[in-house]
C-alpha cells in the first residue's frame, strides 16, 4: 500500500449540481443516489459542496423552501485534495477536519471524491480511517447529541 495515492481509490462518477439548482433538486439527487454529499460545480470547476447536514441546518431549520437556491446552503470553504495526495494524508485530513468525504481537484476541476469508506476497505489504512471516523463520530455537534 505504500506510495498509493487517492487517485487509486477515489470515486470518479461524482454526482454534481450547479448554482442553477435548488434545495429540492439536491435532496432528490441525494435520495436517487443514496448519498449525503453533492459537489457544486460550474462546468467542471468545483465551487463548493452541499451535505445532507447543510440542507438541514442551513435549509430546513432556517425554514427555507425547496425552491431555495444552492448558494444559500453551500459550503464553499471546504478541504480539497489532489489526485497525488497520499491515502495516509487524506485520512489525516478527514480525521483533523472531522469530515467523511474529500473532493479531489486537479487544476480547479473536480476529478473525484474520496469517502471514509474508501479508506476503510483499503486494508493498511484501517487505523487511519478508524481514527477519522472516531473523531467525526465524537463531534459534539452531531445531530442528536447533547
């Protein structure tokens, strides 16, 4: 596994939306693809991401309607990595930032996504994935925790 990069494990069939989409359309895509994360692009350029939590916290909890623009729920300041990032470094970023998915960007364009599950099934990185998941799961802002 030494020397492996995220290019070796990333998903390249990314579900995306644009700023022309709305909250309802994002939710439908999440349901259709059974995902909780959608990249927001302009052409192929990554602008931001929307998670299911973004929809709840910035959308529905703020009493926004389904026709609310993507721009009102988007996360623009997100961690990104390149295809040449080591798998170990990706796991460390996920653990430190308490995130489950990392967009993979090359020359500003979205080329893939690495999910915590991608790390967990790659044998020698189970410890890093486990630590990342542990740190994410212990986050006090997790829905339902007090």
